């Protein structure tokens, strides 16, 4: 009896399993790299949004000689002992009688808030940006990360970052390290 060999070559089950294991290992190595790149891109987007909002505040102050405010924001503002205020910023904060556009919000940066019946400007992690204004016009606001060091600005804008946390441990505390800010 003679055994004939077929000319059809095929992958064996073992070869297929080895290839699949290699693909899974490579995907496992690539996933953390992709996550780091996404986090880095979100941080850059948050910093750019803060930079643009800061430019809008400066332009508003140059045009009107005062910081912007409105009745919706007034309901959610907390006044600090130095006369500055903290507020989650609604989109109509830059409303003005001259109809000048100081900041044009992207739809992905706006979240509807049913509590105040307004829209909030949110960071890439869907946390609202927080703004501290020098409404007492003292030339400085308290540093929201350590309250002892005044910032020589008329405002401070920051995001709670990917972890959504903020504390008074200073700019380098673990909770604040990933928080994009305007100073």
C-alpha cells in the first residue's frame, strides 16, 4: 500500500493557535500605549480650552473694563473671603450688549445642566471647568490648590482633570498633578 501526499498545504491547529497568541500579546502591549496617547491628547485639549477661555476673559475685560457675570452664574457662585468668586461657568457667561463673540464653544465641550437650566463648559472628562474671578478687583485671586499663595491674575481657570479631584495640597499634590490650569 502506497501513501500519497496531497499538494495542498494548510496551517495546523497548533500554528493557528500560536499566531493568535502572538496577536493577543501584541495587542496587550499596544493597549497601554494607546491609552497614554489618548490621555495626553485629552490633557492637551483641556489646556488649549483653558488658554482660549483665558484669552476670552482678557478680551472681555479689555472691551468692558470688568469681568463677565450673569444672573445664572450668580446663583451658583460662592464668594471667597478675598472677594473672589468660584463658579461653574455656564455658556452664556460671555453674553454682552455689543454682541461680540469672545469664545465659540464646541458642541462636545458643552453639557446641559438641568439644575441651573443652563449649559456648562466641560473638559474632555465631562467635568465642568471651574473659574475664580477677581470680582473685588484686588489684582489677585487665591490659588485654589493651596489658598495661601495669591495668583497675580484677575482670574484662575482650572479643570479637575481625569480623576475629577482637587485638594488644598498645592500644585504638586497627587490630586492636583493632572489638573490643567491657567497659571
